[in-house]
């Protein structure tokens, strides 16, 4: 856990330098802005930390097998398939590690461009993206969904700020080619625009939460997944449930923002974002006994990284902004460390795909023996039925 916290500290420090410094360094006839260098180093650190992770992420063996065998690529979406084949041919000697590095750079680049479009609070947004476990940490595993989610997040700009549904559909189609589940998000936003573009009374929001929790307790969510066509029923085979503490935290957090909505929810984007978080909470509640299914909620949850900074900086007093910012960072840091703690509880030492301990491709002996465990990975996933 220490490595992850040091990583967060370093990135946060660089983001602060970007915010607070306007110094320039002159080299011969060129001038270099310190803040430009700081944000470049912050983004590079984030990309490298994720891109050079070694044998981390519960889908790691799946992507390793896809890099090694054509038979596994056949099960994946066409655009991801294309890039995987391209990386096979051009990987600069990194082999399968190039897959993680490429998609780490691509995903964060799209997220960064998106937050810059939505608001000027991009530094806080980037920090929250790192601290929300369902976003950055989860992208260590769900690579295809991670890039699809980033693209749809960017696409939301064309539904909420600069209305251009053709561009939204085009970006939605690109996301679909990375992960088929994204079609659900595209259809939801387009079909219910009038519902997303308004706010509701606390009674409506609380009723929705209560109903979704009832559906969780009565296992209706599991029945819904079993009734879906395709391979979705495989998710019911694993007994991984959302912890009660996590369930309470997610619901309490949305309720807090919902009660504050009059202070900061005024624009079309802000209304969309609040209702997206509401829908994410409903999905999270309903499928809480099927952790892998709750991943669909992440498509809607990502707006949180822009909405929360808008709330923080809605206070006119600088002191209030700083106090609220520290409060939120403390909250998010608790969630971040709690996710790592839960990961440690699952890690029995039999498999190496957990987040803790963090291993880097460039350290120790892993570079010279970088595929030492590939056969064990593949055999393990064949055994539990993930790979056919």
C-alpha cells in the first residue's frame, strides 16, 4: 500500500506545482514554463505507473493470452483486436507489456482532454480520477472497458455542453468497438435526455435508492443477469459481493451531493452529472451481490471527477474551498486505501494478479523473466472457465 500512497503524493505535489507556480526557465532562447513541465510530469507518472505494472489486475492473464494466441482475440471487440495485433508487430521489445503501456497512455490522454473541456478544475479532477478505485485502479484490470468509458466520458461533452449528437454517436460507436457494453450507455443517454436534464426532489432520489436496495436484498439483480442473453450469466458463478461498508459509503455520498444540489447544480452538464451518479448508485445497489456486474455503473460514475470539483469551488470563500477540498481528499483517500486493503484480504498468495504488492516491469528480475508465469495464468483461467 505504501507504494500506491507515495505515488498519489507525488502526483498531487506535481499537480499543486502546476496550480501554484508560474515561473519560467530560460534556456538559450527558449522559455519553459514550470507549470507546463509539472503537469507533463504528473500525467507521465500516472501513465507509467499503470503502464509498467507487472502481473497486476485480475484480467491480466486474459490480456496476456490475447497477446499470445489468435484464438483468444476472436472473442474481443474489433478495434481492441486491431490494436492488439498492431502491438504484436510493433512493441519495441516490450512484448505483452506494450499492451498495458499503450492503453494506459491512451486512456489517460482521453480522460485529460475531457476534463479540460468540462471545466478549469482539471487538476482536482485528475486527482479524483486516481483516488476513485472504480476508475484508475479498476483500469488495471478492465482495460477494454477503461478506454471505452473514457471515450464515452469525452463524448458526453457533445450532449451537455456543445450539443452535437452526431459527434456523440460517432464517439459512442468508437467506444462500442472497444467494449460492447458501452452501447447500453449510449442508448440510455440518448433515450432519456429529458430525464437527465432536470433535477428531482429528495423524495424521488431517496425512493429510487430504497427500491434498488430492496432489489438487492431480494436478489432480483441476479435474476436479471441470468435472464440476459449472451455470456452475462457467467458473472453469477463468482461469489464476490460488495461489502456493506462500501454500500453505505456509496449511498451516503450520493445523498450528500443530492442534498447540496441547489448550491451547484445549475447547468445542463451538472444536471446530467448528478443524475448519472444517481443511476450509477442504483446500478451499484441493485447488483451489489455481483461485483463484476457493478462495473456497468462506472460508465456513469466517471462524471463524479468533474462534478465534485464544481461543488468544491462553488463556495465563494477561499478558506471554505480549501476546507471542503481537504475533506473530500480525505474521504477519497480513505476509499482508495480501503480498496487496497480489501485487495490484500483477497490475496491468498496463490495468484499474482492482485494490486498489492505492486510490481513494476523495470524492477527486480521481472524484465529478464517477464513471462515466467504466463502458462500458469492461462491454465488457471482455463480451469475456472474464463478462457475457452
